[in-house]
């Protein structure tokens, strides 16, 4: 595995752990009354971030590992 593949694997692991943390947090903090809009938005944004990381975060990988023709390497 090269460094780019290891970076993608690391991002996916962080995404999975983040998703598990968010889901666990949601299940622990569900009160008997409806949650506020802020909490719902926070949960949704967190889950979307986790899903993006699980997909491999293509934009983040492109930033971390630019194409060789753009860096001037041969």
C-alpha cells in the first residue's frame, strides 16, 4: 500500500469511528421531549461528515496528494 491508499484508509476509519460516536451520542441523549432544531442539525451534519470520510473524502485526498503533472514531478 502506498501513502495515498493508507491516507484513504485512515480517513475511512476516522469516518466509521465518528459515525459510531454520533449515533451513540444521539441514542444516549434522546430526551423524553423533542430535541431542539440545533441538535437535529448537529446530528445530521455529523453523519454527513462521517459518510463523506467513509467514502474516502476525494477532495481531501486530491488536496493532500496533488497530481504529479501539477507539481512538476516526472
